[in-house]
C-alpha cells in the first residue's frame, strides 16, 4: 500500500511522538571540563544520578520512584547502601546490559549478588575512573532504640576521580571526620533530610570542613535547600540548586 504524503507525514508525527512520550525526563545536565574531556552529570531523582564521560555511562543509586523509562543502559552501576531509596534490584537490572559492572559495599551483595565489594577507605580503578569509598554513617541522628540509621562500615559514599577532577557523592551520612578530611573536591553532592542524615544547617557546617569548589544539595526531600545555600553565602563555595523531585514515575504507572 502506498501512503499519501499527507498520511505519511501524519504517521511520521505520530511515530515520532511515541518514544518522546515514553522517555524519562531527568533534570538538566551539569557539564564539567576535565583534562580527559567533559564529565556530564544528570540528576534523575532523589539520590539517583547518571554520569557520562569518555563514552561510558555510570548510574549511581537508581531506585524507585525515579522514572527511568527510556534511559539507556549503563556500563557501571554504583550503589551506596541497602536502603530502598538507594538499592533497587529491578532498576539496576533495567539499566544494565551484558558486561555492566556493579560496585557496592559488601552489605549490598546479599541482594545484588553480582556486585563487586568496595570497603570503606578502599579504592579501585574502573576504566579512566578512580573510585574511592568514603564511610557514610550517622553520628547524632539515631533511631528511637539508639541505633544509627546508617552504621559505620555498612555503606559507601564515593569520590570519583577523572581527568584531574574529584566528584564526591556523599550518600546517606552526617558530617563525619572522614568527610572533613577530604581534600581537593571539585564537586560535592550532599544529603539533607531528617531523621536519616542532616538538617540543611548541619549539611552546610559539614561542607565548610572540606570546602569543595561547587556543592549540590541532593537527597533533600522534606528540607529546604535554600537554607543550606544561605548558610554558605560568603564562604567561597558555590552552591547550585536543582530540582531532584520532578522526575517521578507517573502515579498511573506505579
């Protein structure tokens, strides 16, 4: 059957519309220059991030209710903790392909058996990236029974080093001595939500201890990151605010 030009055009518009509607709409891409080429970091939702550099794609903490529909598979998945807003087996599978590597703390292996463990304080090389696991844990914010929401040694924050630049993803943590000891961090992603991590004021105080050049509040549901930004005014640390909660799975699809 031969289609008329008008019908073909109409069908073309229809077909073009379908994949666009199916794609997730993560936040605006943040691009950073390095000696090895640009690093592009895209917020997905809450603590979930996509990182692209040198033809490789890394996902950090993909988990529901992030809308990952239409996102391409990754070459590496990094997981920080066992909690459901950081570790989601279905999302990890959906964003993996043959040969995708997974790096995580040992606690994650019970669920994500393919994960390669990286202990607090240890480093590994993955392609052109140096990945260092930083302890993430509670100091003062505890459960009613006195147990930390995040115990030391169970989870990993990560410093990702590429082309002479250092990117720190803190994970679920308060300000710790290990965070304060960090050096030469170019870009940091810092959590602030109670009762699990920090208040915006506490997060700002923690950031002042290691002085990254640029900092993004993330993992901040229920808190006001503008308070964090105000606290760091005049510190010489650039605060960039993004909406980390716009890209949620549509309610009809949950």
